C-alpha cells in the first residue's frame, strides 16, 4: 500500500479577518482552500470523515450571532454575588443579590467525502457537510434596588437553532502541462424561530413574557425592571429576522512555474421575515415591555444580497537553499446590500429601504516557505488596506417632480449618550482600515507518519470609521433631494487578535488521524469616538478594554481511510 499522508485545513476565527495561511503556505493540504488545483498533489484515492465541535460566546442576539450591544460587552458569562450597599448594617443574606447568566453557541460541523483520480480525465474531490448551531441563554438571580433594597427574583432563557447543508465539488487536471483547478460549493441556510421566556416576581406578583433579552450585564443599561440603582440588567431585543437562503462559491486556479494564481466569486442570497415586538399596553404603563408579542408585516421581507470577487497571485522572487521567498498580491471587491422588499414578486417595485456597502481591498504579503526533509516552516506577513463606502437610502415622494425619487439618503439622528450602540442608524459614511500581523505554522516529522503540528497568529487592525447623520430635503428651486449632515461621528479602533494551535498527525496502515487543539482566540480593543454637531463637540470618549477570550479552546478531528493499493 502506498503511504497516505493527509493533513486537513486549520481555520482561525473569521473574527480575525485576514488570514494569509491558505494563500502562502507550502502544505498543499491547507492551500487547496485558495488553490483548488492543489488536490492534484493529494493521494489518488481516499475517503474521509471530519468532525469539529465548537463552543462560542454569545450575547443573545438571535439574528446576528456575533453582535453585541456595544464594544464594551466582552463577557458572556457572569457569576456574581453583589456586595451590600455602603452603610448597610443588617443581615447581608436578607438582601442578597446574585447574578447567574451565561450565553453560548454550540456549533457542530460534520462532513464526509472522498477523492478519486481518473488519470488523464483528472482528479475529483466531493464533500457533503452539515453545520448545526444551537443557541442557549440561561439567566437566574435576584435583582436589588440599592436605594430601596427591593428584591426582584428573575429567571430567563432563550433557545434557538440554525442549520446549514453544503456540497463541495473540486475538479483538477493539467492544461498545457500546468495544474488547473475549479471549485463549486453551495451552502443552504435555515433558521428556526427562537423560544424565549423571562419571569420575575415583584410585590408578590409573578410576570411572564416571551420578550427576548440579550446583553445581560452587571452595569445598569436599559432598566428593564423599571427600577434604579441596580447592578443587574439587560436589553430587550425589539426585533429579530429569520433568514433562509444560500451561498454559492465559484473558484478557479492555475499554476505556472511555481507562480500560483486564482480568482474567486461568492454570491450570498437570503430572505427573511422580521418580527417586531408590539406591546399591548401604552409605553407609559409599568410592565408594558413584558405584555405583548412579536408580530410581522407579511407584505415585506428583508433581503441580503452580497457579492464578492477576489483575485490573488503567489509569486516567488528568491530561492535561498531550501527556502523560498516571495510576495502575495491580493485584490478584492465586495458589494453588500441589505434591503427591505415587497413579497409580491409580480410588482416591479424598488426596495422600501436599502443599506449598501462597497468595499475595495488590496494586500501585499511577503512570505517564506522552508522545507527540511518531511517537515516545513511557513511564515506570512500581512499588509492589508481596505476602504468601504456606506449609504443608507429609501424612495421618497418628490413634489417637485410629481413622482417617487429612488435612492434618497435616509434621515437619521445619532445616539449622544457615549459609544455607538449596535442598533444606531446613520445616513452615510465610510470605513477604512489597515491591518498587519503575521502567521507562522510548522509541521515537524518525528518518525514515519507521525508529525507534530503548531501555528501562531497575531493580527492588528486600525480602523477609521466616519458616520454622518442628518436629513434629505429638496432645496428651494431644486428638483431633487439633497442630504444635509447635522452630526458627524468619527470612530477609531485599534484591535489585536492572537491565536494558535497545536496538534498531531498519525498514520497506521490505510488510516490517517489528525487531531488539532485550537488555543483560545484572545482579543484586545482600544477605541475612541467623537461626535460633533455642526462642528461643536458633543462626545469625546476613549476606552481600552482588557484582553478577552473571543473563542475558547476547541478541537478538530479528522479520520481518513486510504483506498490505494
């Protein structure tokens, strides 16, 4: 039997943005993600099964799983016994206030597939996979008003699920004696309605509600229980959207004299029904936020329409002994649209509202590949510059033209209480960032088909975000709407990510086993926000968070069975 050596991809969190590993690495069992033709250098015949369980932090937002109320929310697990108020001399157990809150996403990825070489007809890779996502939030404790010493026992939970199924096909062969490859992948996505309950007792009266909560914290924020001087609070989720749809990826790669190039196109299309909380009581009545239900307007639905195209080329420039050095050139354009549209497809109507973003990205990444025996060392330096233009618009009636004018910049006003909350709306803006860092990975062959694997990743990103708020009006004598900004917010973020992995690859007979432990993804944020009104400063804040774990330790398992004889 021929020797089977198979190492599967290791992926860091998407939160870390750019990752040069797949585009500059020397291990073709990783780089097939960027260059599909690299499967030509894999074993001719094999089947495999892959399992990746992962536990991720969550703040409770059922539409955007990574969203937080704002950047200060860095913990999804709170286990506190609050101290008694200053000056209290009674029994501390009689006014005990505790908080037990945790929110997690349990994500499980499973796939199976095979590789088959049809000789002069080329090589084929097929994979079928599914990803199941379970969201769980559990809250229990006693809220205390530190002024009146009123105690409010509370419990809450949220459960939600998502599922996706994907199919991946890769074909590779030789064209004019050079490797060429093509990849097609489609992923379907489905979202189920969340199930939630919050229950509390106040003045001997129990109140229950299905109003979703998120962002549980030890700092007063929304005062959802209608009391003050408390250190146990959360936000209500006033709306959520259940998206269903799919994503198509098409990719082609070619290699000539060790120059590897590829182009990739990705299209994401999802439609979702949005549900809004509607109280059955006036807002001025106590408990209004706990009496009501989520409703939807079935005439409309939300639409995600994202398109991305990227091209990149890995070019070696120098060879020193067993080491190769070169540059990776990378260009990308992305168009992202979030629209509210009519569900009546027979109507030729424009979106009721549209949030659009156009992004342009360029990278120049120096790299080093060094091979020694059956081992290797890869190093990549990231240098990335990206700029985005953002515009939020909707159609409006134009009296001067006597018709509806499309693409009018929407009216907006800023949040003046501090840093930007995640739900703040703006009219238009821009986002420019520069990212740099490095990734190093190695495989050390110990003996035979036993190898030790390790990698480390450090990235830093500097973002400059400008948002404008104001209104669109038709000026005197004009015929079209003109946007006039009243407020401008300038956000600066300095973000650092650090992660790594260790693992082993071991083969025995036709079986190859790979186990990888991903170390916690650590995150550090320093940020500043300034808000001005026609040049007058309203807000100028700076904050530096402590290091926080964005993703805990996780493991990947891969078993491959070789079919070659």
